[in-house]
């Protein structure tokens, strides 16, 4: 996955790309995302694709897919 998708409630993309996006986006307040960045850093070595639900009333929720979850590789 070469893009980051965000529909206002969910963000999906490569975990490393999302980390860099959050760290480098000047419109985001980093202090609001410190816990999220920590959680993403914790899974970056095992996760390929991550989906963040940041519209969750109880905080954010992270779902991720690992390399082992690939069922068809499209070239």
C-alpha cells in the first residue's frame, strides 16, 4: 500500500508511512498524538498495514495486518 487514506473517522495505510505523516504534518498537534505514536512505534516491526479508528468515543482503536495475513499478492 503506497498511500494513506483518511475519511475523517478512519485512517489506513502502511504503519511506517502513517507514523511519518503524523510526525511531519504541521497542522496536527503532536501532543494530541503522543500515545498513538507510541502505540504505532510498538507495532511497526510486526505490522504491514494499520487502520486507526480515531472517531471511537472511548479513544482510538488500532487494527493491523501482518505479512502473514497476505492471501493474494498482486503484482
